C-alpha cells in the first residue's frame, strides 16, 4: 500500500506531497519548498522516517510546484519527471520566477517524461497517470485506486478549478479534463489538490460552482 502526507509550503501555500510504500521508498510530488527551513523540514522528515527517495514526479511545472526540485536533486540525486508537454513551462520558469519575485538559481532539468495512462511503479505499488491539461499544457494527475485518492495538482480544488490565464492554459480544455478524467472516478475518491484543503470527487460533483 502507498501512503501520502503533505507539506504546505512557499508564499503560494502550495501542497507538496510525499508518497511512501511499505519498503520506505518514497516519491516527492511537486516539491515547492522555498525557504531553507522548508527544505530542512522535508529532509528531516525523510531522514527521521528512514525513507529512500526514488524520484520527483510533478503534476506540472509552475514555479510554486518546482521551487524545491533543485535542493532535493542536489541532496538525493533524484530523477525528475514531468509530462513532455510541460517542457515549455519549465523552460520559462526563470522568467516566471522573476516576474513573481522569486529567485530560482538553477531551473531544474526534466530527466524523464511521464506519459498518459502510464503506471508509475514504486516497488510493487503503482500510480495511474491521467493527462489533464487546461491549467497548464502538460498537467497530469496521479491516481491510486487501492487507496481511493488522486493528486490533482492545480486542475481541481475544493470548490474551485485551476486558473487558465497563464501561458498554455485553456478553460474549455480544463473543464473537459476534469469531466472526462476526474469526475468519472468513484465519488468517495479523495482529491489531494495543489493548493487548499482535501476534498472528494462526490463533494466537487455536488458543490463545485465551476462544474454545474
Ligand atoms: Zn499551477
């Protein structure tokens, strides 16, 4: 079984997820740690729990989701995976960071691509990958059916959806992604978003004003 915990970090209050298996291997999803304290907290958690990080996997490459990638790849020599349609977003990251007043010394390089409908294996456990563009061109979601949860990045939030005014964003594409890939999941599926509180597919179907 996979387990997931989260850390809310950086001025955008981004949720960084840490997924672990029973062999104490882990993935880090969307590491957004910016301050040295946030990075130290993540590394302490990994050390204290005896975890061995295997990879960084990102739902997308907006700066608030990648600010902590370099520190972790420096420390653990981790591969860093995104969907290949997200490359232009990653390549613009230094400019975007400057625009938002962040310092991004080294823009991390993607070392592998994560494909639609791929299964990502952590030991014997696997996450399903859904291609859910619209908020950004290469947004993906990670679904773990055995645990009834999905990490939706900035595609779907409690009571809201991702913004679509950034480069490569498209409102109709986003709604289509949510309807065709997320709302088809069981109602009891827990939605772990890139920002804000935990919700569920059933809750969003009923109450999300963007999905009426
Ligand atoms: Zn985003």
